[in-house]
C-alpha cells in the first residue's frame, strides 16, 4: 500500500473512533487527544498481512492460540474495568492494546525480512 494512502486511512480511522467517543462521553481533553493519536498511529504502522499469524500463530501452533486466548481474556477484563471508569478511558486502553500488538507484529515482520 502506498504511504500516502496508508496515512489517509489512518487519519480517517483515528477520527472515526474519536468522534463517537466525543459524542457519547466527554471526559478529559487529554484522553480525547490520545484516542486519535493511538488509533491513527496503529493503523499507519500495521502490517495487516502478518498480524493474524503473529497474534494467533499458525494453524499448527497451539502455543500461539494459547497466547491469543490469554491476551484476549486479560484485555477484556482490563477494558471492562476501564470502561467503568469512563468510555474514553476504555477506548484509549483498547487502542493501546492494539498499538502494542501491532508494534510487536511490525517489529517481528521487519526482523523476519532482514
């Protein structure tokens, strides 16, 4: 994907997540500034073709599926807790979870290419 297209999509994704959060629950300007930043950056650096394999492993790898289940369970618990504090905090927390996953995938994908 061309760089300009990727960045345009990342801006659209950042705004698409931020606007509904702004309409539903305005909490803190700092959290609202963090939401488009984390989602746009996540979209811009994502290696979409390598993401499913890095998150869940190959079909033959049971360890990858176990790690995916553990990450899903922990992230669901934490995101529910953050959503009880405030909707923007929960959305930002989930974005940080995605950001960490995408950053790790990008790092592994770049390392594998070398």
